[in-house]
């Protein structure tokens, strides 16, 4: 998630080269990023309960592109709704969760609307701190993809409105230059991936010269593993809501992934041990292809000075097995504080922001996959986000990962994966997965 936030600062360079349309960096020059001490809107009107004249305070994490998009939409809303004031305050990402916790759970001074990461929302939905989404807004959720609602749902009620589909599976970042130099075509099947990796992977001891196929990163070991389990007809969730990574499908999937590192040498563990993102090796000619979310695409142009379509491309990841199935966690959305004095006005603004004709512009500006089906079908979105196309067809196949702290899952899976690749701590792959299952269920359920 943090990588997504960092990379999104750079999207405009790539999007301009694609279609000349607005992107994450398209508007910052006209709307400077705010700080907690300097609201984006300078008006300090007294807050009124609801209706005309209401002042609504919105808290965001600091991200120049996202903040610019939010401010543009807020300005548009205020123009269309005279007397309404949207006061935006932003906070460093590293401090944002603690600020939210202090205001929502400890009775500190807070906002009316909070930008909320789905995983964080799990900590608040059962506390009474968040207002239930009004029925007229939640009625539109039938057009939303399942994973985007998962973390905002509790006991059949909704406590947040999704802004994106957070996806880390289904796309393959490829080094077009290397494929051309080696006379290779892009893979169409999983067997093609392995064939290409067999032919191109090169290493000296533990030092990789060229990664034929990479998937090693904080996010993508997890999401590749889960997709392989699900596409094989298995599950990692039990009937009582716990996790189980000891099924035959899970053992087969982990055995395959470990073999790619330990036995076949397609890649190594640099993506989780070196401080460098796995996808970055595609941009430095040290990797042929890497499984990664669409957020990484912009970095090739912005951080490495490469040209999309000449040096690299983003293509559909061939299915491990069919039908394709994958898991996704709930991404960013908007929530309203139960303690707000202007809840009606706040929800009115959230409904405006969430309307397809408005949200599509935010999704394009922030290089996001839309949370709702209508936007995916809009030509405006397709023109503004051409490199997202490989992912759009598989969105209905996504399922909510589950009501778990995904940081805990990622850390545990990455640790077990590292041990299985580099040590003999576990006699078999299944022994490692038994330990993983026990560790996670203890962490989540005691």
C-alpha cells in the first residue's frame, strides 16, 4: 500500500504520454498540498448542523496528486452548492492512522469526513465511531465489486464508500526492450512464463544477473499465492472464518513458488530483502517480467526516464489455471464520523464525490481501478487509463481477502516463504504452511 502511495505521485508523466489526459500530477501546480496547519480552503466559517452554510472538514493523507484531485472536486462542489464549505486538511501518511485513531477513538478533535484505508476501517466499524452509510447511497452498492466493500461491511451494514478497486494481481510488467533483443514474444500461458524464465534467468551464486520471472515483493508473494490456490479450486478460508494454508492446493501453490526461487533460479529474494521493489528490476534491465499492480506502471517514466511502449509495457498476466480467481483487499474510501454535527451535509458531499461522472475523473487522476462497474465501462475511463485494460476483464473474478489485518498476513507469509527458500527449518513445504496457519490464527483469534 505504501508503495502505491509513493508511485501515484508520478502518474501524470505516463498518462500524458498515453492520451494527453489529466492524471495524478496534472493539477498540483494549481492547488498546493496542504498541511494540518494550513487547510486547503482558507474559509473558517462556523459549522452549522446541516443544509446551506454547513462547513465540512475532510481529512486526507498527503499525496500531491490525490490531494489535488480532491481539491478540484471540492471546488466544483462548492461552486454548484453555494454556501457549502469543504475544508481539506492533509497529514503525512506515516501519521495519518494515528491521527484518525486519536480523533475517532479517543475523543480528540477530528473531521466530518475521513479518507480511510479499508484495512484500517476494520478497527472502527464495530466501535460506533463511524456513521452508517445512508440507504440512498448504499443502494448503489449493487454496482460495486465485492472486494471494495468487504472491509466497510459489518453485520449487514456499511460504514464507508469505496473510491477504488485495490488490485495487486492480474497484470504483468514486461521489459519490452529485453524481449525484443532476445527475440521473444510475450507469454500467453503460464507455461510460456516458465519457458521464457528457463531460457533467460541468469545468476552468479546468489547474485541475479537477470530475473526471468519475478513475483517477490511484500504484496505479491501473498496475492500470487492466493490466486494460485483459488484458481486451482481451493480455498484458504474455513467455515468458521479462520485461515487454512495446509490444503493440497495451497501446498502445491507454495511448492511451485518456492521452486521458482530455490530450484529454478527465476528470481531471488531481493524484492523483500534489499529495500528495492521487485518491479524496479524490470526498469533497470535486471528482470524480464514481474507480477505487480498497475500503480507501478507510472514509475518507469517518472523515476527511470523510460518510455512506455518502447522500453516496457503492462500486459495481462496469463492465468495460472482457469477460471481465473483472485483475492483483493479493500482500498481507499470515504467515511463519516458518527460524532459529526453535519452528517447530512457530509453524506451529501460523499454521494456527490461517488457519482460515476465525478468519481471517474478522480480514478483517472489518481491512476485507480474503479470500484464500480459503470465506470469501468465508461469510454472516458478507458481513454484515460489505457494500461489498466488487462485488469478490467478479471475484476468480477475478485473476492474479498477476508476481515483480517493484511499487514499481518503479508509479514507471516513473506517470513515463511523466505525460510522455505533459504533454510531447512521445515522438513516439508506443508510443515511450513502448518506453522503459517497456526501463527495467523493465533494472531487473529488468540
